[in-house]
C-alpha cells in the first residue's frame, strides 16, 4: 500500500534533482483533489510548508547549479504565489518557471526515510 504523502513525494523527487512548481503540483495528485484550482492552492501551501520547515530552498538554476534566492522565506513564498497567480492563472507552469527547489540535508533525510520505509514493506 502506497502511503507516501504529497510532501514526502516532493522530497523524494528532490533527492536526485531540483524540483519545480509544476513538479510539486504533480505530487499533490496523491491528495485525491482533482479540481485544478484547489490543487494549485494545495501546491502553493505544500511549497510554503517545505520552505518554512527548512526542507527545501527556493532559487534559480543556471549552468553552475542551484542559486538560492537572497530573500526571506516569507518573501519567497509571496514571490512564488504572486508569480503563479499572475503569470500562470489558468495553466500549469512549464518546468523551471517560477522556482526551483533544492532539498536541504533535512529534506534529504526525510526522503531517505520514506524510501527505507517503502523498501521495508515491499
């Protein structure tokens, strides 16, 4: 039985790569919510949660890697929310639009625990 939460799914995805806003949206599929507006709201909340908990860092990606934004967590959440609602009101952002999220060591640890739990029950 798959008991991975949307947050756990997002963090597992972040083990191997930086994740983006629409990736987080895909992770919220696990919630069972099908309405796109409700899922967008849930996704923005999910991103806010992992940022506030210090599990992921928001930023941009360039040819040198992930570049954290030089702002507070609150400012990052406001930026993500504003850009999503303003620039992508009726569609899913393309990969890399809005934000790239990088797991912190604490985020990686949770993701590894999820994988270990799933491997133990497989």
